[in-house]
């Protein structure tokens, strides 16, 4: 099983949400379709701009905490290192 840490944003790239999941496709679809009330639904975070997956849930949770503890500038730097155009990575994810 794979565990992923991910960052979602809105289409203006003004809001960042960091999460962790064991099924990134399902979770991204939940955000895109506003299946759960909360931060991502309220702020229209429906664009997947960063993700990293591995085999360890503990590693994914640790990475999520590290990202959340960082400044907005650090989050932006992380996104731009992997996705400089801030494109929605969901289509690439589903192939």
C-alpha cells in the first residue's frame, strides 16, 4: 500500500491545504467534488499541485507535519521545485 502527502490549492493559487491519504485518487476526487465539508470545500481547494508517495504511513504523516509546520514560502518553494507552472497534477495521476 502507498501513502501520500499532498497539497491542494484553488485555481487562483491563494490557499494551500496539506493532507495525507492512502488513496490519492479517491481523496483528490473528494476535494474536487466537495464531498466533505471543511477547509477545502469552503476555499475551493480542488487543484492538486504536489504529492509524494511512499510505503510508510509514519513517513507520510511526518512529511505532512513538516510541510504544515513550514511557512507559506517553504510550501511554495516545495511546489515550484516539482511543479513550477502550478498545473493540476490530477490528470497525470490518473494517467
